[in-house]
DNA sequence: TCGAAAATGGACTGTCAAGTCCAAAAGCGC
DNA sequence: GCGCTTTTGGACTTGACAGTCCATTTTCGA
C-alpha cells in the first residue's frame, strides 16, 4: 500500500465524492466507472490506483461515505433528545432530510446492489444502525431519568421500533415519493413513548 | 401479441417461475438470462418470444409475481383482524413469513434494481402497498366498530404507520438477519392501537 | 538538485451478457 | 390430413464495461 501524497489524497477524495454524487443522481446501476472518470476528470489508472479492488471497492467506499452523512444530517437534534419539543424537532429534521433526498436512497441503493450479505456492506449498515439506535435509546433513557417516560419501558427495544419506523417510512417514500408514511410512523412511535 | 397455446402458456409460466426462484436464491444482480434459460430448459428465442421486452420485462413480471405472493402469505389472518388475539396471530404470521424468507427480499431487490422510479415498478409496489394498507385499515375500523379502538383514531394513518413498521423491520432484517426490529416495531404498533 | 516513489494518461484486452435471426418442429382449427 | 400459426433451437452479432499495462510526468524528502 503506497503512501499517499497530498495530491494523491485529493484525487482519491475527488473520485469518491464524484462517484457518490453520480450515484445519488442516477443510481448505482446506471453508474459505470467511465461515468465517474468523466465527471471527476481522472483516468482509469488513477481509479485503480486508489481503489485496487475496482468497482466493488469503490462502491463500498461510497457506502461508507454515505453512511457517515446519515447521522450527521440529524445533528444536533439527534444528540439532544432531552424534552418533548426536542423530540419533535428531531422528527421534523428527519422528515425534512428525507424529503430533500427525494426518491433515491444512495445507501440502500449501494448496499442492496453490493448484496446485503456481503461482509463489507453488512458491516457498514449494521454499524450505522447500531449507532443510530444507540442515540435514540440514549434519548429515551434521558427522558426516563427526567420522569417523562415510563421507566418500565425497555429503551433499546423502543429505539429499535422507532428505527424501524423510520426505515420503513423512507423505504415507502422511495416508491411513492410521499413522506406521509414516514410522518405517520414517526408520530406514532413518539406518541407510543409518551403514553406507554 | 400472438395468442398463446396451452403449451406456450406453460412455457411462459415456467420461465417466469424459474426466474423468480433464481432471483430468490441468488439475487437480481447475479441472475442472467442464460441462468434462467439453463434452469428452465428453454432457449433464448423462447424467452424473447414470451417477454419481447427482454430482461426488463421479465424482471417486471417477476416483481408482479412476487408482489402477488406477499398478501397471500398473510392469509387468512390479514383478512380477519377482528379481535386482539387475531391481531396477534397476524403479527406472528408476518414475523414467521419474513423469518423464513431470510435475508433476501425478492420484491425489494427487483424493484430497486429496476429503479423505484420506473413507471412499471412503481405501479406494482404502490398497488401492493395500497392494498396492504387497506386491509390493515379495515381491521382497524372493525375494531373501532367493536369498541376496542378509540374511534377518534384515523384508521388510514394508523395503517400507514403500521405498514411502515413492517417495511422497516424487514429492511433491517435484510442487513442484520435478525427479526428483532420487526417484532419490536410490530408490537409497538399494535400496542399503540390499543392504548391510543 | 537529484533520485526514488507516487501519480497520471490512455490505449488495449477480454469477458460476458443482452438481444437478433432464421430455419425447423409442433400444435391446432378445419 | 392440410395449411397456417405458434413454438423452439441455437448460432451469431453487438456493445458495453471492468480491469490491465506501460510509458511519462510530477511530487517530495534528503
């Protein structure tokens, strides 16, 4: 593994971001290496220099890149679920994020194309889900400590359910283009926390 | 469109089911027309005779085929959500169905590969979702009529939320292999109906 | 400034799979 | 059984795209 010079690192990053952008716009299936090359003004040898594993390695890198954005896009609300208005603000932020994103979910797209069973893809997704669920659970615990949520509720299980609500809502949005299901599911999930 | 003889219809069906089976086992990406031909003991000309649109038309047909199974696999419980034990039985059936299916969701796989925006794919999925949600909503209404659910609850919105719970739970199962999220989300969704 | 290591350009190859074509066989209404 | 339509076999064409290779240029530490 050769050490990267400043220029090399920049090129690698350019390829990665270009690939991510192209995938976000056109989907994985319609993204060839040549597309990425053209868009980023790089050559084949560069791509294979920085991603020796070729297409597969590049896709995995894109998956990691996109996974990193998911939680960041929910900041700072996700880390501050300390009051009911804060939960509502987070809910709005999530809905807004996915409404903006539109019908394409790059992460889902990439990982399902890579095969969900692939070790690499699986690692990226499960780690994201795990952290996501952990942050929600932390919010639940905080509300429990504040006496706002029944202490008998299992925070992890509740967070798991809420996470599924989001995933399902987004998945449905992929097909319908509407965020109504996402909103309904999130509202129901949060309401369930309050009235357990 | 030539009229199909008995033999022709059988061949067409054989190709369709063979393609669906191969996709369920190996995923869309790893399914070529030649694979399908080999498995179904047919020739190229036959495939293009019955599916003039080629691969794309075949995939769409597979999507329709798989979509048709989804609700059928939830019978008879889905059509009979008339008591809390019945809801529980349905919940168990859904969990069981997806546990059996394992990590591959043929429908999701096919449609996301076809592109969720494609008119054909979109029609198949939205119609399935619509009918699914309708059946759940009918169950909610029935329980409302029986005085078991708060009549102030919007049945369609509740059904939308519950549907999102399922979709999200299944999506997470694709990556993790576990049905814990699906179970947690369904339980929460049904509990929300009771305690609204 | 010099030389090794890294970065780059781009032509070239090989593979694989979708889709075409035509001639031969089988089915079906009469 | 006759003739028209449907069905079938399978070779062939075409195109696309991942991945390879090597010569050349640039970077960067000593």
